[in-house]
C-alpha cells in the first residue's frame, strides 16, 4: 500500500497564507510607541485597538469557519484577505483612538478569514490520518515563520517610512495570499456519518460535552499570554531591559538599542516556535494530546515566572524568547487535532473556531490590561503575574478531558 505524502499542494499553500497572515499580525507591537508618540495617546488607547483586533479575530473565526464549510474554503479566504487589506488601509488614515479601534475590527475579521480556523481545517481534511497531527504542526509553524520576519520587517520599514505608509505596504502584502488559492483544493475526508449530521446537532453535542468546555476554557490563557507578549513585549524590552554592551556580540550584529532587541525578541520567539510546533505535531501523533497540552502550559507558567523574577538583561530577554518560543503555538496543532479527533473533520473549522474565540477573549484581556495597567502603574508586572496564574489554570483544566471520539452513531 502506497504511503500518503505529507507535503501536498494544500499544505504548502496553507503554509504560505499563514506565513503572510502572521507576519503582519505579529508586527503590531512595533507600532505601539510610534503611534503613541505622534498623537500623544495614552498607552491604553492603541492597546485597546489591538485588543479589539484580537476579539474581532476570535468572533470572526467560527463565522469564517462556517462560511468556508457552507460556501467553500477559497471564497472564505478571498473575503478574509480583502477585509484584512481594507482594515489596514483605513487604519493608516486614523487620527483618533476611536477610529483606530473601529478599523481594527476589520483587521481582526481579516485575520480570521486567512488564519488558523479556515486554513487548519483545510489542511486537516486534506491530510491522511497518520499525517494529520504533523501536518497541522507544520502549518502552525508557518505562522511562526511569519512572526520571524514580521516584527523585524516592520522595524526596518519604520526606519524609512511613517507608520501610515507601512500599513499600506502591509495591505498590499496580504493580498498576495490570493496567489496561493488555486492550490487550496482538498478532498472531502469526512465520514458518511459526519456528512449526514447537521452543524446544529454537532454544536449542541459539543457544547453539552464537558471535554469541549474544558478545551474552550483551557485555550483562554494561551490567547492571554501570546497577545500580551506580541503587543507589549517590544515596548517592555525597550523601556525596562538593561543596556546593551556596545562592545558585545549583540552590538556587533547590529542590535545596538533595546528597541531593536525588542523586535529581535519577537523574531526569536517565532524562530523557536517553528521547532516547537513541528515537535508538538510529531508528539501529538504518538502521545495523548491532553497531557502534552498540560505539560506545555506548565512549562509556560514556570518560564514566565522566572523571567519576571529575574533582572531583565539582554541575555534573559533572549533566553526567555527561546524558551517561550518553543512553547508559543505548540498548543495549536494539539488543540485543533484534539477537536478533530473527538468531533470529526466535517465541522472542524467551526468547532475549532469557537474554541479559538476563547483564545481571543484571553488575547483581548491580555492586550487591553497590559496598556491599562501600564498607564495606571507605569509597568507591566501585575498583568504578567495574571498571565502566570491563568497558565497554571490551563495546565490543570486539560487533565480531565476525555480524549475519545464522540461522533454520533447512525440510527
């Protein structure tokens, strides 16, 4: 019997779309200081805009998942790409906090239409059962690869152009995802029973299943931690990190300021996460996903606690970025794979979309609280410790999940 290939046109096209999506999304923290400086906004204002973007992304995820399942994956991606580009173009014209916050709703919905909920569902359906976990890991790692280039690209462009022009450049970049669409054809891999079951019946069964509720609750801390770090870590490092030795190796590589170090830290997180997500996908093929998830959240909790307890130096910033990066999106192939394993492939996009909404509610709070508490206290310490606490909660809540198939049986 011929072994099914791992790398298919669907997987490669999905990786391209996720790479561009996350390159732009992960760069928004680089605009925190330039925009606040130009308009003299409190830190909380742009933070709220990014928080709203995260919430809109979460709300849009099950919507775009359902649209993809009803009208086709490629039509959902087209709508998502144009919505993303429109949001970026309008954001470039914003001159008040309210305008920026409203336009980020469009950006958030655009991220949803070109992001995990739609793309991972396509990749999951196209992959063979033996390759599904690792394929989801590779697709997730592509998002991390985008993060590697996104923040440094924004930093580079901001040295030469005003932030408004950089947003316009990003709008053009996201539209290039449309070039990958001809390769996004995937076979229908759902079983006959899954095809016969309605979306309403599946959702009712999922939302009355304690395991689905625990998956939903557990993903909250992932969103809180990731969104907070993406939005605030560059500014955090810029303002709080110890000085860079002008004669040291970082300066020799051109990293002479803490601002540049903040951009590099986001890139290091993304680079480490390429390895972390692929490794998580491989482990998910062999081991119980809920225990792997509990282990990842435990490790995140320890790493974050150690970082905030130690003095912040360029060395601790890079070590933290490597450690957190290896755990960063490692939860995504395991969580999406867990949803697919328990509830099947037919409505994976919608079911994972609702779980991802919890992730983005956490993201909203992480970003908004970061800005709000900074304005009130002048630092991020309390918000960081909240992240440590919710991480520990997620580690615990995954343990009772029943990792077994819950496909309805035909009458």
